[in-house]
């Protein structure tokens, strides 16, 4: 889609919110809580951002983006956008869906990880689902949507945790989760260290019936790319072309070197943009986005980090 930036607003230190709409005012594809959209900011600059839309919004998408000091171009490009600019946007996708049947929701946000959880909080409040939102940030000035979340509408559901030292975060999370009603479901979004700490604490919390998390950045070194050790071939089914993936190379690198366009963003197997259908061969999965069932089926793979267990992969490209 070609959507127009209709509003910009500074939400916190280094965090900018954007509203996107169809230039002709047409309704947009629906997005449930936890969904994200994909922005093509330049020909080879594609990034995903969570929506913080509320229920029933049909003509606008709302995202908030933090300017990262070590940005690879995405956050800087977003922060350079101006009202009236046109951006190419892929329809919403949701790999972090909300279970509306959960007895109680515990929403745990770290920094900019508030965006999908804000959408969930809006949805839960509208429907009357029991929930609590805990927001960890350095200061109130670093907390996006602070005034909105502190308003009377959400005040009884939201608790802020400012300036908690890194070595004390686990203890704070433990206290919060142990007070959750039996049958609660936990949703976590934020920096990797924050998510890992929450998952570790949640593992010993018997009150939780499920734990869900979302990250668009892999922990450095957690899942190294499956570089070819002995080499293998990749056949592109749509063209019949066969490419050689030599030792030290990834499939994505070889595709790009040969002018084959594949959308990609994280380069670490967590965003899912480069997921490709496998028609033949056995992938060596190294991603963090496919489900266990999808990996077992063997008909999908992330070409940025995953490899081949045999001599040949035939891809639907």
C-alpha cells in the first residue's frame, strides 16, 4: 500500500509516533492487538514496527519508533519523515496475537516494547478482560504514552517502574508475577535482556498458564547464521537458476550477490521478512521466528540465517 503520514508527535525522549492513512481516506486492512506493519523506507531498507491501534480503528495505523544510536538506517529514516510523505507499507501481520479467552493478562513492557502491549491493553479494556500493565523505563520522560497510561482510564490497570537497576529487575518481576491470579497469561516485549529475564522468572511461576514474547532483534551470538561448511546448491524454482552456496556464505548473501531480491530486515532470523517456501530439500533452521511445527514441516525457512542439511534446496523464488 502507499500510505501517507498524517501526523507526527514526540512521545518521549527519542521516541516519535506516526499516524499513517490512505491518501483517499479508504479503510485499511484490519489489525488485531499485537500486529505489526512493514515499511519500505528505501529500496533495500525494510523495517517492521508494532501497531498501537485500538479496537475498531479502520482508517489509520499508529506506530511509535525509537531513534536508536546504533541504527542500521531504519529508525533514522522514520524520524526524517514529515507530514504528507508517502510510505510503502505491507498489510499487518501478527506473530504476537492476544488470547482473548485468558482469565487474566499480565502485560510486561520494557522501553519501546510498550507499543504492541498498549494495543492489547486498549483491546482488553474495551472488552472488559482482566489485565494489568507494567511498564519499565528509565524515567517518565523516557516512557512513551506516559500521560495517556497515567490517565484515569488506565490508572487502575497500569503500574510504572522507573529507574530500576538492572540487577534488581528480576526481583521486581518475580514479585509482580507471583501476585498474578492463577491461569494468567504473560505477554512480554522489550529489549532482549528484559525478555530473557522475564521468561526466566516466569518459568518458576505456577500461576501462569502461558508466556508470550516478541523481539525483533536476536541476542548476539544466540543463533549464529548457518554458514555453509561443505557447500550446497540452491535452485530457484521460478527461474530454474541454480546457485552455489559456498562455505562461509549464507543463502541470503548468495541471492543478493546474484541480483535476486528478497525482503529482509533483521538479518538475524527474528523478523520473518525473508521467510521463503521450500519445495525440496531439508533446511537447517537457525531462526527464532518459525514455530516448532513449521520447522518440522520443512516447507518454510528464513534464508538470512538458515542453511541446508543436504546437497540441494529448491526454493519458491
